[in-house]
C-alpha cells in the first residue's frame, strides 16, 4: 500500500478492509500481523491535525480521522447499529509514519471488543508533498480463544 519509489508522488490513500465479528463468548481476541513500513518524509507521527485531502471508502465515514501529513495506519471502526456506516473509531491500533529495517511482527489485544463487529481498516495516506510513504502487510490474523 502507498507509494514506493520510484513511483510518482501524489495525494492518495491505499486501503484494505475486513469486517469481522468477535464472538461474545471469546475469552481472548488477538490481532497479529507482519508489516514493513517505509517513508521518505521526516517528522512526527501519531496524532495528525488539519485536513488537506480526505480519503474515501464506500460505507465508511472517515470524518473522525484528520490528515495533513503522510501516515501508515491500522484502525478499528464499528457501527452504531447494523446497516449504519462504519463511522465510529473503536481503536487506533497504529497511526504513525516510520521506516522499518525489515519485517516487524506486531500483536494487539482486542479482548475489550468482545461481542462487537469491527471493521479492520489498514491504510497508507500520502499527502502529495515532501516524499512518499508505503507499507507492506502480510499474515494478518485474528485469533479468538473461547
């Protein structure tokens, strides 16, 4: 996802999504994945302020997220009710801009979300200036123990 050199830099958003239900009888729920991130931009990560350009995704209201700098992000969304848009940020799993030396394994406890349907949103946002940002993601799994 994203724009890796030598591709032309431009404002863009590259997203993948998966909707999953975490059963109400789950004892634990663990999200795991491998990622390899890269960026040509310097500067901070984490909370981003302002809006220059907003990515769009059918059925998802991204108004809760702001973008004015490149970012690699993994976010959980939920709905207020079935049939509603996925517009409530349940958890910002990762929201940063970094370069890894190789593949990095990450795991996150999703047990607080037992009994909920969630949309896993993995995205790389490029603002179109100051360098390109990209991310490879592999072996994504949600392990549920009952």
